[in-house]
């Protein structure tokens, strides 16, 4: 068989082969065009893309422009204004140097160039095909700069065109290139948009690297950025940029590397940086890195890849080692503290029920939706060692208690308090070393009067039973609960309830109801208590979700609502030994929480002023809130906001100071609102001491506070944002994790 003769390829075939090496996809074409715009000293670059760049890829800049005399050869191969001799490759400081970009594009697309220099009277437009002008440039109106439109990319290379990914993926690659150049060239404004759509990437002129990272990649990255700067005179290089701290990780390694202002990739540097981060980040976690290396141009070979995606430089191993060592030092500095973010997540209302029978069909529930229904089957206390005082309820290590047994023992507990007048609760004050006795007495006779709700009365939906709740019902629901307790005959003679007609109170109640979050209302109304973590935190279960509750924040809102809905209708705790307000104020001013300084004045004068303010307001406090202050300035009683619950007495001095200083006594509505807030803050402090009956704060939280939350609480909408309730785990989501393992 005779060998085929060797022939020289036709010039158009040669050009298309070369073009296919330089322009591999729309993103490569755009990269070349952007670099030309940057070389032309542009300060604003606008990119328009249609159909992933295959139908249209247009770039507009405000650079120096192209002279009219250069239009004829601008798209010929090896024509450039940036390189004169081969030796210039060793000191090239521009992006382009080979003169192949526009030529390659003209061989695989329809290319149109419109440009104007500052000396030209008008702009000129020309069309190109295979590197040649189709017609002489024609004049037209235009601004200084250049507009290059690339249409029908790879129209004459069907195999290449069909091998490309979808337009959406090609556009994503274009967006990635533009984003990286926008971060590095912060002094230049970049705009990327789809044809006929809004901008997807937009950065201002004369911005900063960090600000552009925040605008393009998000604030979650920007807030964890660590500045990195180093230089080495021996190896003749400088490195600057930003790296993320150990508190940030993402599944995909985001690596922006520029060497002498050219976007490139270095596998050796990438691997070394990723290896350093693996020590600090979770498994499969990666960082965000932006680095800019300035090397001696004589030490860099940029002509090693048709797309200029890779470069070679001298002393690569030593430079990589120095960079990684410096980076590790930065990570060690930032790893002294770790931050874990939680997200407020709204519990899902919709859930599947357990096995049900409809006619003859039986639907079995998936295991991932199976939840417990008995609160005593498994509790948090089983998994932690907590030394608790022996409780009256018969609880063994692995013994469960039914609801009937709990009701029986709880009723017995209430019967043990057969006479509230003789029941004394010690309040210990460490500062004065005195024991003050408090007795629970009735401030006003209370009873729930049955009446039909007025049509003008604001209504709220009770999600648990799908019926309206009226203000009168909410305010009286706690009272009905009180009346269930066995009381001595001489304790209450006549039972009535005072109806509040103050407009300010009614408006505050209406604000609570209008601000109710219905989904959270159902969550709290149907929750199952799991366990107490601390006096300020507890776990509850709702359907398949485990939720972490900020007890103090919830109690502050609950007591605020109880004060407004039971306004002017409070029982009270009466002190056997009245407590001088001035002495309590002096003790409070000694506390660090008060924030007293010498600039505030003498403590004695401040305590006297606090005593005068509260004595002046004592008639109102006694009438509306059952806070009694006698003529000598001594506190004699506090209101009962919740049965069987007494706030931490050590917080009383600070509470009195805040009443005098933080409450707005000038206007009615603000007065009642601020007073209720301060009082709610005081009552939300749970004492960690064991009371006389051996009740720990864990018992109080489980059997007094969270049942009250379940029955009375109207959660506001702000609870979805302030972290008052957070999702810790969800059974269906956990199943997804296990399925992947």
C-alpha cells in the first residue's frame, strides 16, 4: 500500500484548528476580550450574553479604542500592539501578547467591532469573517471605547457546538470568569447580564477587593475573610489576598489565583492549601481563597498553554511552601475561638399521622415520622447526671408515670398548701443577711364571670381547637385555673372580677394578638417537654422536631402578656417583714449589673431619689399591680403572675432601680408598657436554689413554667428571627443523613 502524499493544509483549515485551541468555549472567548479591555485601560466593562454566549457575546468598554487605520489588520493572526520582539515575552506586563484572540474568534463566529478613540470625530464599525474585513469601516455615532459583538459562536464547527454543555451551564462558566476578574480588578466596574434581563453581576468603579467579594460571593464569606500579605526579596515575589478563617467552610473549594494579574491555576498550590485547611475544617469542608502573586516577569513563562490558563515560574516549590506556611500561621491566629451559627427555623405545621384505618384501607406511617406520645417514656435527665433533691413525685430511674398519677400527686401537692395565709416562703438576701418571710394572700377577690364576647372585641384564633379566643377568656383562663385550688372558707368571701376599660391596656392587648405567629402558637400549645438544660434553656419536642428554647426570652414575653391580661386583678405575695426600698436600692447600686459610676452621683442620693419616685407612684402601683408601698417607703407585697412561682429574690434590688429609672412615667400607654416589660424581666429570673418543699428549678420549669407556656403563651412574630426557638434536629432530615452514610 502506497503512503499518502504530504500536502500543506489550506490556510482556512489552519486558522480553524488554531482557533479551536484558543477558543474552546464562550467563557474562553470572553476572557480574551475582557483582557483586551483591561489592557486598553478601561474603567467600566459591560458584558451581555444570549443563549449562554453561543447566540451573542457582547463586551463594551470605555478604553482607549482602536484607530481607524488598524481596523484592516486587527483580526489577522499575530497582530498585536503589546509585543515587538521575542525577548519581550520575558518582561510582558499585559494580558495579551500573541495577537490571536480576535483572529481566532473571527474564524469561528460572526464578529463585529465598533470603536472610537479620543481623537476621532466619530466611531467606526466593521464586520469580519476569517480574519478579513467584509467591507470598509463605516462611520457612526458612538462613545469612546470599543464594542465587540460575537454572534453564532462555532456556527461552522458543529461537533464543537454540540459538544458544549447547556446554555445555562455555559452562562455559569461565564459568570465565574467575570466574578473572578471583578474581584481582582476592584478599580474597574464590571456588569454581566443576560440579553433583556437584569444584571447578575455588578460591581462599582473604585471598589475594594473585600467589598467585591461580599457583593459577588455573599456576606457569609466576607465576614470570615482574613487579610494575607507577604513578600520575599530572595525569591522576588509578593503575595496578597484574602483567605477565610477556620469558622467558614463550604463543600466546593473556591480558589481565585492571579499571577502577575493573569487568572491562572496552580495545582500544586491548590493541593497544599487544601491540605492545610483539612486540619481545621470539618470533613469535606473547603475554604474560599483569593491570592494575587506578583513575580519577576523574567521568572515566569506565560506561553505554555493556548488558553493561557497555566503558567510556569521559577522556584515554584519554594514559593508554594512559603505561602502555605504563612497561611497556616494565619489560621492558627484565627482558630483561638470557633463560631457555630444557629438558624431560627419555623416548625413545619404539616405532618403525617400514625397508622389510621379508613374503611378497609390501612395506611402505615413511615418510621421517620414516628414520635413519642408519652412524656415520661424518655427524658433528658436519663442521659445526664444531675444531683436533684428528692421530689414528692415517685420517680425511679426507669419508672414511668401516667397522666392520672401525675394529676393525683399534683392535686396532693396543692392540698398541702391548705392555707396560703400561713404558707411562708423564705427569700434569702445574702447582702443583708436577713430572712424575709413572704405570705401569699388575696389582693382582690377574683372570679370568672360568664358573658358573651362583644362584637367589637378583638379576636384571635385558638389553633388547637379552631375557635376564637377573646381577651376576656385569655385574661380569665389563668383565673379559672386558680379557682380549682382548695381554699379556706375565710380566704375568699365574695368573688368578682374587675373589667379593664383603659384604652391603653386594650391597645397593648390588641397589639399582642395582631402580632401572634399562628404556627408558633400551635408549636407551643402542642409541645412535649423533653428536659431542662439550664435555667435559661430547655428542649421541647413538636411532632418530629427537637427544638431548643430560650426559656428566659420566652418567659419575659409570657409574663408581659400575663401582666396586661390580668391588669388590675392580681393576687399578691405579702412580706411578713416589709423591706425598705432605699436599702434595697443601695444594695442594687453595689451590683455590677447596675453600671453605677461616680459620674452618676453619690449612691445615697440616688437611693433616696429612687425611693421618692416609687413612693410617689405607690397608689397607682397598688391599685393596678398589687405592689404595696407603705408611708415609710417599705415594700410590702409583690403581685402573683403565675401560681406556685416566685421569681429570684436576689434580683429584687435591681428590679426596683429599673422601675424608677427605665419606666416612662409621663404617658399612660408607654408607662404601662415599659412597667410590664421591666416586671416581666424580673419575674423571668429563675432561682437555682431549692425551695422549702424540695422543688428544684428543673421541677419548676417542667411542671409550672412550661405548662403555663403551653396554655397561655401567644408567641410574637419576632420569635422567628431572635433565636428564641431553634430547631436542633428533625427525624426526616436525620434519616436522609443516615441514608447517605
